[in-house]
C-alpha cells in the first residue's frame, strides 16, 4: 500500500478517504495499538485468521435474521444470518439476485471503485427489497419469516443508473399498498491529490467533467429519485415516475428516507469530494434536500435544501421522532470544518438550517463519518466512520437536541477490532431489543462485527464474523450495501 506523509498527516491509498489521521491520535483510534500498514489481500486474510466460527444453532435458539448484500463484481448476492438469543450470529446462506453488483476496482484511481449509500435494503412486510448497483435493478424477494429463507420474485428496473438507497411509506388509507422511492446515484465523481508533494491532481471521471461549464453542471435524468408503487401482499413493484433529477455539481443521491409520519422525504447527495490532500481546493458541497410528500398521490413539492462550503460527502442521515430534525454524517471536510462530521439540521417547512455540529473520533482526526442510525427508543444516535473504523455515540434529548456522550472524547466512541485496515466500516443495524449492534466490515475485511449495547447505550465489541460468501480478497472486490433484519 502506497503511504504518503505530508504536513503531519498520513495519506494511505485506501478507498475514498485515502485515509488521513493525525499522527498523535492514531493510537487512540484503534484502542491503544498504532494503525498498521496492511498489504491489501494478504493482510485482510491474516487479520481475520482468528475470526470465530458461526455459532451452532438449535431450533428455538434462533430469534431473528440479519441480511446484507455483497455488491461484488459480477452477480450480486444477498446473505442471510441467523441471530441467536444472545445476539451471536448462526448459520448463513447466500441467495443470488440474478443482477449485477456495483464493485469495480478499476474505477476511480486509489478509490478502487468505492461508493457509499445508506438504506440499500428494506424489509416491507414479508418482502425484502435490494438494490443491484451494477445492474440498475431492484430485486424483490419473498421472506419466509419462520426460517429467514428468501425466494426471488422479480427484478425491476430502478428508473436510473446505480440505485443505492430505498425508502418506503404506506399510501394514505391503505394497509398493504406502499410508495417506494429509489435513489439512483449515477456515479461519484471526485478529485484526488494535487497539493504540495502529493503528486499531480487526479480527476475522475475526467478533467472535462470538473471544468467550468463541464459535465458536472448538467442535470441528468438517470441521476434521480424514482417513485414506485408496492403491493406488500403480492410483492409487485410497479414503476411510476421520476420525482426529481440532480445536477452533478452536488452529486447524486446517497440516502433517501421518509420522516416518521411520511409527510417529508429527505435526500442526501454526494457532492464532489477532494481527498488524498491536506488542501481540498476542488471540493464541491453536498446537499441535503427535503420535500413535502403527498401520501395519497406520491407527489413531492416545496423543495428546499441545505449546503455549506467545505462540507462534502454527505452520506447517511436519520430523521428524529419530531419529524423535523435530520442527523447527517459528512466524510469529506476542509480543515476548518473537521468538527462537522455530524451536522444537525432542522426543517421548518420553508428552509433547512444547521442548528449544531460535532466532530467524531478524537480531536480533528479524519475518521470519515458516513453512516447513522438511532437506537430503537430514539434516545441514542450512532455514527460510523469508514476511515477510523469507529462508531461514535451521541445522546438525543427532547426536540431532537443532540449532545456528546460524556466529557471525555476517549469514551465517546467504540472501535472495531484492533488491526482493521483503515477504510472498511459502513452500515449499522441495532436489534429491536436495543441490546446488540451489528456493523459491516464492508470494503476490505468482509465481516460483521457484533457489539453489545449497555443500558446507557455504550458499545462493547464482542465478536467479529467472516462473511463466507465473500470468497475474493482485496479492497473493493465487494462493497457490501445495506444491513437489515427482523425478529421471529
């Protein structure tokens, strides 16, 4: 792995962040051990050599199931895992979607094809909906709630290019009929390097795209949010129409999500990230859109958005219980805004404004916050960081007010297994009991980490499991998308 040291920062040719952390904080990020330099492939195998075997199961010891999608090169697969009474994972099974995953290690230079999203899988009744990022389709599976098994019903065109996120809400006055919205990202153009001693600037997909008046200024029909109708009795997913399309300057959708009462639809976008540099001069800001949503007609209206210079790579977000507050994770920040890994936004129906912001990890480490989830009771917010392989914890109070956990930054996050290569952590899933969290090692280790959750919400790493269907090694050979589950 090519390591560059500049301006007291390390730049490793690992995906999407070209991960950078201040030397003084590296040891703290990985719980007392300095972040190791891994040779991709061989190191991934070695660091998983002591991964525990999946637990033996016996009938009623299985209390639920967990699902992720491999999103690898070639045909995509969905993998199911038994969840046992103590939170451990049991038997796993893989199911083909018969459509393509989106991994492509030849894309994007040092990024090795990495791209990010939240909400790539959703369970609606007795059905599982899954994006196929390379096939431009949505797979609909029947789910047998007694044993977790899947049966593919149909693949449906996503309505755009590179579907990455799915949101759903019941239609007004209907029990079995839903609106489904799919975010089609199209691509994630980015810029790399270009500062003093960092090597020549690299532009993807090409320099023309990033030039003044270039391709990034175009609104593309394929970069959109697309509306479907869904019948939860039959599993029929029916295309309706494109709701909105986006200009490349601010990137395509990364996450689509309805608020709790379904009257608002939120969309975060990628922006144009500039990484592998201490001076991200070519960055373009992300946007977080909010639309009013009509649950009777499926129409959107009253578009408004938040953007701020210096904040890009807005990936995951969660709505709070008030229906007006959004917690947004941001991975690509200029040095002056390293404390904006989490932005708390408020929508008043007319505009979306920032009410607070927080850093994740220690100090101004570039840990690359990318995903969010709330505890079942909505009182804890968790933010996972791709680069630092950590999960930061926040308290959520009345009115959606957010505060850091405690006063010691060393206790405000939990780390994955020591030795996990920088640039690996993605989606999270918290069990309905709130006692267990599962976290994807989505990009290099191809694992699931299990954390136990204390009564006050603190996380403790318990076990890590290898996803056996991911048989290839090397960063970017898979890019797991989505993590969902249900209780028996």
